[in-house]
């Protein structure tokens, strides 16, 4: 389908596709095995200006929006849903700065991210604060002119590899969600270190780390927005980042479709290509239809966000739920159709199944997304009588 991409979007889709095919495809199996961080591929992304794309022009970016990010995330994830996260998680860590940082903070941090020399990360989750964001316990206490951070963040994508962290803390536990505040914390700040690196089912070409704050002094200039705005910063960030997770899932599903078509054309049963079986064709038709439906939804949501629409939580969650569910289903179906070949690592379908699964879990599980969608429905239809 023609989605009428702008010239810039079409150009960056092609650039991301080239990086994916030329540089990521040959190495995705290796990164999946080793779990190492794909620094060499980040360099290709930076050289192609991928990190510059959504940064405003006044901060050395190209002035794109969520739609531009989505197109790139999809194309990278089509080949590897793990390595693509060096890009997507940097965008996640950048959104709080784009949305709420001061002019001084933007001038300091955004050009560094735009150049790709410094990656970003978003740190919210803690051992007892995942779905329940307001349960964050990492404390930021004002001491003299500085805030002192103490606490542990877990499962942070790009952890240790990123230089710029958007960290959500509690400045006033008695006020719950209203007592939360977000800070920019730079790698190398005294009292900020890294703990356990996680070993994962999928997206193994990405890094998932524990962050430890032990009497970490952060200057007040690093507060994002105002004190007490941390919950809002996190929620608004998710509103615009969730189409990115949806795009990751969409890319994986597109990769599944392409792999399955190639396999079923090649693989023969009773002297006929597998794709000539009507049973297989119907399943291919379902996957292709769902992939196109996901793409149409994600692109429209991204365009709505870029056009300045404010209440996007519901549609953003819809895009994430739908794309992640169809990606897992597509990868599971493809593995079954491919039989033993699907279960082996040679065709990367088993990897796509493992990579797809996380898209139903992070940036809010799909149960939480359904809660958000239901809340939106109740708000929209609640006052109506039938
Ligand atoms: C590989 C990986 C990378 C990640 N990257 C990041 C990152 O970069 N930054 C970051 O901050 N976090 C990150 N996370 C954390 C991720 O966002 C959380 O895992 C996710 O939000 C769910 O939280 P939880 O795992 O603590 O599950 P819990 O909140 O403990 O939930 C457990 C189960 O209960 C269900 N549940 C909870 N509350 C409700 C409810 N109200 N209604 C219905 N069901 C409910 C959940 O859906 C889930 O099935 C990452 C996680 C992983 C695994």
C-alpha cells in the first residue's frame, strides 16, 4: 500500500533498510548468541544520520517526528528486533528531553544525541515498580544546591552503553504519583554505576542493565520540567514512544512474512512447493492482512501525534497492543508452518518469535495497554445512555 511517505521518510526508510540488509543481517545471529552490544552498527546508524532524524533543526537535527522514527524502527526491526533497540531505546530516552527539558538542557544534550556519539536511555522500572509506575522508590532528596539520588533501576535498555539517562525518581513519597520527578543523569556522574546485565529470551542484541544510584549528586539544572512532574513526563513519553514499540513489532512481523514466503516457495512437499497448499496460503493471507492493518494503524497514530493531537494515549496503546499481538502470532504460525526448519536457528524465525515476545511486555504490558484503552472507552462513551 502507498502510505505517501514524505521524501525524507522514503529516503530514511531506504537508508535504514540498507543498514539492516548490509550490516545487521550478516551479524544478527552472532549478536543473538553473544548478547554483546552492537557498537559497530550504531556507528553506521549515526553516519546515516538516523539519530538526527527526529531532533529539531535548532539542536542539529533534521526536524522529523514520530512518523519518521516509526519508519526507521520498522525497517531496522524487519531484520533484527534486538539490534534495532540501540536506535529505538535512544529515542525513548530522548523523548522526555524533547517534551519537557529547558532550552539550556536541549542545547546541551540534543546535539550530542543527534550526532549519534552519545546514546540515551529511559530509566523508570524498579524491582517493585513495573506496571505500577507510582511505586517508584528511587529517592531524589534536595541537599544544598543538589539533588541526591539513591535507589536501583532494573532492566534498562541501553544501560551502560548510553551516556544520557532520563531517570524517573520520587522527590516526595507522601504525594505518590504527584511526588515524582525526572532528571537527566550522565554516565560518569559520581555515585552512578551499573549492576547486573540481564540474560534474555530475545532481543539479545540489546543490552538490559541495572542502574545503581548511591549518593549520586545531580545538579538542579538536570531536573526535567518541574519538581513533581515526573509521572507526567513518563506518561507523555509513553504516549509518543509506544508507536515505536509497535513499529518494532511490525518490523518483526514483516520480517516473518518475508521469511515465510521465501521458505514456502523453496521448500517442497510431495514434489510441490509448500506455498501451493491452500492451508499455507490462507495463513499467509492472514499474516499479510494483519501486517498491513498494523502498519495503517501505526502510521495514522504517528501522524496524529505529529499533527499535535493531545489525547493520544488510547490510540497509542491500540497500536502497541495490536502490532505486538499480531507479531507474536505471525512468528508462532510461521514457526509451525516451517516445521523443524522453523525450530532451528538457520532461518531466524525462532529468533523472531523470541524477539517479538518482549513487545507485548515492555513500555507497559499489553494488559496495561488494554486498561488504558478501556479507560479511554469509558471516558468517551461513559456519559452516553443507550
Ligand atoms: C528486556 C527488557 C527491557 C526493558 N527496558 C526497559 C527500559 O529501557 N526502561 C524501563 O524503565 N523499563 C524497561 N523494562 C521494564 C518493562 O517496561 C516492565 O517489565 C514492564 O513495564 C512490566 O513490569 P514488570 O515486569 O515489573 O511486571 P509487573 O508490573 O510485576 O506485572 C506482572 C504481571 O501483572 C500484570 N499486571 C500488573 N498490573 C496490572 C493491572 N493493573 N491490570 C492487569 N494486569 C496487571 C502485568 O501485565 C504482568 O502480566 C524492560 C523490561 C525488559 C524485560
